[in-house]
C-alpha cells in the first residue's frame, strides 16, 4: 500500500458490497469501517484508495515536504491496522482520518512536546498554508468577483481558512471540525461564521 501510487486500481469485492444502490455515505462508512476493524485487508485498502488523495491535499497545507506528508499518511494507516481491534466505530471515516493525519503532521513539524504550547501561541496558525487557490474553486465566477473573493480569502486568519476548508471541501460538521482542529465547537462555529461573513461581503 503506497501513498504515492497513482495507477488505476481494480474494483475490490468489498467495494461491490458497500457500494450497493441506496446505501448512504454514512452507512457505507460504518459498514466498511467495521469490516476493517474485524480484520478485512480489503476494507483497509478500500478506505486507503477512497481517501488518500484528500489526505495528501490536506496534509500539503501543513508542509511543502512531500515525503513528510506521504510518510505520515503511510504511518497513519499502519497504526490504524495495528490498533484496529481497539478503534471505535464511526460513520464518518474522513473525519477520523483527517484528525489522525493532522496530529501526525504537526508532531513531525514542531515536535511532540512543543505542539500544545505553539498552538496556544498561534504558531501553527502561521505555518499552515491554506492558500487562496485551494479555497477558490468556482472557475466560472465573474473575474472581478473572483478578484474580490481572492482578496477576502487572503484576509482570513489561518484557522479561519482551515475551518472553511474542512467544512466546504471535506464536508465535515462543526463537531467533527472541532475534533480535527483540537478546538471547542463554539470556537469553530465562530471561525466559520466570521469567515463566511467576510466572504459574503464581497459577493
């Protein structure tokens, strides 16, 4: 299982089972996650293939070191497999993986003992690069509007950018974003609300 492999993968038997018509995303996540927890390598491979691209994109916002991101993703899945019997059930695999990857990458960047102090001091806000290009995805938007929106995004704090990235690109709810970012739900709600208001003012 290599994080940098891009060649097409065959459809696994587990995908055929969990992609039945009518199966909701949350139900599919719960089923495939529980199958993985029960020891299914196919389920683990299915999870990896479904989420590796999103994890790499998210991890790349923290560091430009490609190898660090790939190593952290690889280590995350190795740890998941080794701890599969003690891991709790979930119906949102993406949230679980993003939280684990964020923790691994911040440890790799600043060291385990310094994470809490640096985060409280705002240091991580300045090192995480949630760039404008990754926030702006409406290619058909009028050029003048996009220019105003770009300026508005650049005015957001790093945490505001990360919060809306997780909400609108990864589809996480406030509670899940709070878990991923290590903040209270109230703090995340404030970050998202402030960011959205700032963006709406230019539209």
